[in-house]
């Protein structure tokens, strides 16, 4: 089962929820919790521009590999400037001006269409490293993987896609994906293939606006979803009203409390500040598993 934890905006507590799910599934002593719907558990941090789940889980990294795309290179001695490469590029990453072919690397998605379409065989491809993939395991036995986009790189999707592919070779009972914030292409790529989406929000006008955006994406992808309201007790009841209209069940509420904030600020987890929430997360996982099975 794959559960993706997403939010329309940053700072809602998305990573806090993802880490809590993994810890609840693994049990308090590292053994798999008998009530949780999982045996082997893996957390995949897909927030490649700012991966921080590892700060709370402290994994031992066992493997690393570079990740990137294949970038086209044009051999001017063979190019006839027919513009076929520019015509097939959906992302406008190639332009032919007079007798000069230009490649805009910031726009290239590495799809290879230009290479295949070139009638003169004038285009070759070179690897262009844009980030790093890492994976390992925590002391409690939780599998862990993350991607990190290099500073200045404009596209996160190739890193997210390869991170998912790299970990698909090892089957687990429960994979928890910590999605990037927002409602852009990296979020869509993270959600693809998920069995369930947990949408984390806060009861504020900004929280409602961004929840509606990511809820729309989940709906378009046909992924069942539920909502977790974090910092419950602030704002108003507009998020509750929206969830009723949208048919989104509110599965859990986490109150705004100083002890929770203090635990997270010191590098601890939600359960360090409020251990009574562990059974609630175990029940949440069991409920999602039953719903997915149906």
C-alpha cells in the first residue's frame, strides 16, 4: 500500500504527519505494530527541494547515486538546420535560428524525441546530473529514501520520478511518500501510483485555499483521500465546511499545543511531545487499509 502525504502549502505539518505514520506502523520498539496494516515500512521523502524527514528519523544512509537526465548535444558538422528537432520538442528546449541550433538546458526534460527525430543523426545525448538519491534504514528498521535536487536546477520532476523508480525494486508492505508542498508537477508525480492521499491542512483561509488546490489534483487522478487538520483550534470552521461540500472525510485533528511545537522545534517527533497520539495514528493506518481493501 502506498500512502502519499500532501498539502497545498508548506508549513502545514506534512512531514510531521508522514514521519508519525512511519513510526506508528513500525511500533514503539522498532517492531512492526500488530495493529498497523504493514510489515516492512518505507518512508520516501519526495520533497526534493527541501527534504527534511531525515532530521526526525536519523537514518543510516547505505546507498547513494547521482540522478539526472540525458541532455541533447548537436553536432554542427552534421546538422542541416531542418528544424525537425525544434518541431518535435514539446517543451521548446531547442530553437533553430538561421544556421544555428540552440539547446536551452533549463527547459529540456530529457525525453529524447529530438534525438530520435533527427534525420541526419546529428544529435547525441550526454548525462546531465541534477541531484542525488540516497537510501538506508533507521535504527527502528524503517526503510528510508530521499532525493535532493541540486541548487539552481529548475526541474524537480525527474528526480522525484527516478526516486520512485529506484525504490520500486524493493517491495514493502507500506510506503509513505512525503510529497513536496504546493500543487505543481512534482506533487502530481509524487501522487501517481498512490493508493491513498492524506491531505494535511490548517484551519485558516490560506490553508483552505491550498487544500482546495491539491484536493482538485487528487480528484483528477482518481485517488481516494482524507484530511488531517493540524493546529486545530486556530482560524475558523471554513475548512470543515469545505470538506463536507467536497466529500472529504476529516480523519484526524492535531491541536495547536506548546508541547508539540517544543518537541518538533528540538528535533523530536509528534509522539515525543504527545505520545497519546500514537494509537490514533495506528487506528488511522488501519482505517485507511480497510478502505483501500474495499
